[in-house]
C-alpha cells in the first residue's frame, strides 16, 4: 500500500509466458456508525495496469 497514492501497487519484475499470478488483498475499512449513510459515498474500485514494452503478437 502506498499512502501517498492511496493505492496498492504490485510490481512484477518478470512475466514469462504460461504463468499465472494472483494477488489477493484484504482491506480493513474504518468503522462507521449505523446512522452514517456510506452507501453511495464510497468510490468504486479502480484497476489500472500496464505492461511496458510488451506486445501480444511478440513482434
């Protein structure tokens, strides 16, 4: 977890073919009162990834 980015960053140095990588995370959220309407206030989870210098065709 990188607090400055408010994000979980997962870096894989090598990604050879035929491999599968799995990341499982558990985040504990702060407690809220039952009176608080948190539904609709929580932003959706965003997933962003990039594979630099990688082409699917292998060219």
